[in-house]
């Protein structure tokens, strides 16, 4: 039996059923519903595989449960997810709030990664776990970026003030690229520990990816803007992303960085072209919104199905709790430091209220999981599984716990703002 098609059918079936039940009965935020119900599916697969372990059905369920999801995500999905997120970045929209968005997306992401790395290194040293400081800093860069899809969909439920909502969404859209860049830097240090040479790795991985992303996007856009067929425009964008990623893989550059560059460059070229003449890209935008939703939905389902297996790994439970605590401390510490660079706190929030709101609104999503999975080749097996389990725990906690309580946190801070 083709396990890939079987897994695809299971994932799409879960998305369909959960979407229907949530729309008609539960009315939860879509990402929260997907994650919770997918965990139930994962538990059911585990139980069914155990009960039927000596039968052919049990073997099929066990193979599905242990299917190598990392290769599927890294080699087949990550590049499109990164472009889909980065293409939302409209640079001209950030002029009015360039300073606060820049502080949150650049300074706070960097500070959060550093704080998290040092905290987790201290905890792992106390528990005598074999994590080096560069590996912990790389871990910090993985969980520093916030997720724009989860954050935006949850925030729309209760309507933040315009400036604060735009800040949170703008930070989420921009810090994906910052997080990936930090990840490349810290992963380069980890690779250099094995004899790779840090500066050589940075020159190749970072600047090579930037060059490839810019060149491929510029050449592809020259064809894109001349096309009248909407379907060919979509195909051109798919070619642009896959070509950039394949070239980076061949030349040993960072395909993830190149795809983020593709998204940002494409958005900038599109804005420049639309100043001359309006572009009819409604069908193009609709396609990418659907694909973005599908890929992230699939990732949440896969995350839920894999969740039980990850928790069975050694040391994961204790370190997962430590990872969640480090995430909250690093996020709040970086936001607090960033408030002194903002100039003024928007929408009348107190400094404390702003820090609490942005700490609790710092939801993590698909990018963190995908980056964690990409570390498999550079970490010892035990460390890789622990890191992956900790990232799963952070995504689960921020999406479900913080997502479900976000409205209450906002209403409390809004009440203090009015007083």
C-alpha cells in the first residue's frame, strides 16, 4: 500500500471532519481545533495499533504512525510555506509604524533567541543533558518567530485596537525571515563545531541564498508581469520557489532563506509594478491563501498525530515544561526591553499591559516545527528528538493554552488601560 497516499488521505480527512465539526458545533479557533482533534486521532492510532498489532491492519496503522514526516515537510512543503508567509509583507504599509515593527521583528526576535538559548543551556546543564551553547542558541532562534496565521485568526475573534493589531500582525509577518536568518547563523556555528568553518558556512549559506533568491525572483517576475493567463502566473510562482530551493540544495545554500527572500522580493516587485498600472491578481492571491491554509492545516494535523509518539521519548516531558517556561521568560524579557525602543506604547496600554499582551500573543506555528525538523542532520539523535519534542510542546502550549485564553488576557489589559 502507498503509505504517502494513505497518510495524505488521513490528513485531509481529519482537516475536513474537524473543519465541519468546528464550524457547526464547537466554534473554536481553527488552528486550536485542528491540533486538539489531531492529538485525539494520534492517541486513537496508537491504541488501535497496539490492539491490532499482530494483524495486517495493525501493521498499517503502526507504519502510518511512524511515517517519516520530517522528509516530507522539509523537502516538499517548507519552501512553499515560507514563500506564502513572506509574500504578505507589503513594505510600503510599514512606513507609518516602521520603528515599532522593526523593534519587535528584529530586536525582540534576536533578544528572545539569545535569552532563550542561555536559559535552556543553564537548565540542560543542571539536568546534565549534552546540549552545547550554540545548539541552545539555535533552539532559541527556532522558537523566537511568532506565527502570523495563528495569531491573525485568533486576534480577529475579539478585535484588537487597530495600531496594536497591526503591530502584532506586522511583527509576525516580518520576524519569520529574521528567525530563519538567526537559525542559519546559529546552525552555522553548530556545523562549524564539526569542522565546517563558521565564516565559510555563513558566506555560502546566507549570502548565496540571498543572491539566488533575488536573481531567480527578478527573472521569474519579468515573465510573470507579461502573462495574461492567471493559471500561468500561478505556475510561474511555483517554478520560482521550487527552482530557488533546488538551486540552493545543489549549491549547499539555505533553501529556507532563499524562499523567504523570494516572498519579500516578489512583494516589492509587485508593489513597484502596481504603481505603474494595477495588476489583476485576485486569482493568484486566492490560490496562495488556499495553499497556505492547506499546508499549515496539514502541519497542525501531522503535529497532533505525532504528539503522542514524541512524548514517549526520554527526558522530553521535563524538558518540555522547561522549554515552555523559557519561552515565556524569553518572550516577555525581549518585549520588555523592546518597549524602551518603541518611542511610545500604542493605543494607551501601560508598559506592563503591552508586555503581557504581546507575550501571550506570541503564538508559535509551522515555521518553528519545520526548522526544528531540519536540524536532524546536525544534532545527535537524542538531542534532535528532545529538541523536536520541546518545540512540539511550545507550539501546543502557545496555540491551545495561550490561544484559548488570549481574549481574557486582552480584556483584562484593556480594562486596566481605561482606568
